C-alpha cells in the first residue's frame, strides 16, 4: 500500500544496531526522575514508576544491570529490580550523562524516536492491565517486557535514518509485520538476535521468534471466536497463555490505535484481544479508551495513543513522511 519506493535496510547495520548503548531519554523523563530523586521519601519503588515512563531509560538501566550482574538477568522484572542490584547512585550517574531528546524537537529522527517511546509506554499500560486478567506473568513484568520490546526499533532509529519509513508504511495502511518486511527485509530471525544482543527480557525476546506466534489458522479462529467457546482448542488455549503473547498483542493494538483508532486493522486487533482475553468487546472497548486517556495524561500528549484522532468528525490516520535514501557521495 506504500506510495514511494522503499529500499530495505543494509544487512551490515544489524550488528551496529546491537552495539548501541546510552540511548537518549526524553527531556520530561529526566525532569520527572530528578524530581523523584529529590523526595525525602525516595526509594526504589518510589522512583521506579518515573523510570518506567520511558522505554529508553528502562533499556539503559537494564543494560548496566546486565553488564554488572549477568547471572541476575532472568530475575529482573522491572526498574525496581535493576535499582536493587545497582543502587541509587548508578541511576544518578545515568541521569547525569545520558543524552536527552527535547520536547519541542524539530528533528524528524528525534520526533520518531519520541513516538516510539510514547507508544511503548501506552503498550506497557495495556500489557499491565491485561496481565491481571491473564494471571501470568505479573503486571509489573508485563509492562517491563512490553516496553522493552520497542528497544530494537529505537536501536535502528539511531543507526539508519530510513528506519523512519516503517512509520510511513504504517501510515499508508500496512500491518506491522508487512511494514517490517518492506523496510528491514524478510529475515525476521535478525530481530530475535538483536533482542538478545540488547539483553531484553525473555518474553520480549520470545516475541520476536515468529515460530512462537499462533499459526495462520489459529489467528483466523481467534479473530472470529473466543477459543473457550469451542471444542478441541487446547493448543490455541495453551498458546494464548504464553507470556510473549502479552507484548505481542499490546504492541499490535497500541500501534494501530496510534495510527488510526477506527480503521480496519484496529478493529481486527481489538477483536483478537477480546477473544484472547475472554472479554466481550463492549467491556474491552471502554477499558482501552481509559488506558488511552491515562497514557495521554502521563505523557502530557496524545501522540502515542491516537486519542486526538478520535476528535475528528471523520475517520483519519496519523501521517508520517517518506524518508528518501541518502544521496551517494561522488568523488
């Protein structure tokens, strides 16, 4: 559905993306964490919610914790877990030297970077809410793993400006996976390798393994029915209980709501989530709207949730520009 030619990413940049460190954080995150650190009642649990507003800060903290305590990586379930391993001084050190993306930036790459962090925060709120329904994993881990699932895209935005064409493809009506194939190539295994290089939580890493996903026939069945209402659906029910399903479902719905809250993709993924959770859509839909509002209030912006698009009298979608390939230098 894209209108401009898309040149897939150079294969050599996969390893470069995996080497990224010191990810920029949002200006408002820096201010929020600094304010939390000044509190007389400062504690790991007090500071953690401020950290978990920003996927980039979560990633920076996780990478430092993994470097210093690699054997503890499987036990990390949130920002508070990282802080208990590192101590508050490590957070203070990070806040002093990490680069910052300003609120009013006019740089296209930085605007896209902000969009990823905002949408990741929204997806994390969806995941935490759904984890309480699923019962596994904990809501804290679900938010953590879901937000960090956006890390590979943040890494790509740092090494290749044309990564922004993924947003362009979505704004033209593509599904997430088809947009990934158009911009980053057909080898989806590279995403799981990148997730491992970035030291992501297991549920986030598993999300990038396509063989972990439901099969095409199972997706179609889940689109139309709650598997609990059908006979002989043990395999699908087992699949629905896998921890990686939470970030997978949360990211798909969050990005389609971000792009167009009322288009066919959003309706499809709302139906999938409804049947996956075992919640009727008339119950689920108001809860989604509440989480859109909550996330918008937390971020002081509706850009990540698509909430502002609902104000239009007509169905509309978020528009992103096509990013032309860099011109080759001539000698």
